[in-house]
């Protein structure tokens, strides 16, 4: 249902960028941003798993 949806794609791209940033600078703020983005994806599309 959500395949190729522009909003979901945008949320997942943001999550990917945040995970990359967290891997470079592993601090609490970056971890919070990753977790929050995963929560937003889960709220917007509960049946879609976040990027691994």
C-alpha cells in the first residue's frame, strides 16, 4: 500500500541520513533523532518496517 509513496520515501531517506550521521558521531542527540524518526515512520505507516 505504501510502496513508492513520496512521504514514506522521504521519511526513510531521512532515517538513512540520520543513521549515517549517528554512525559518524555517536552521541545521545543523534541517537534520539534516529529513534524519533523510526517512531514517525511507525506512526505514519505501521505495517512498514524501518530501514535496517
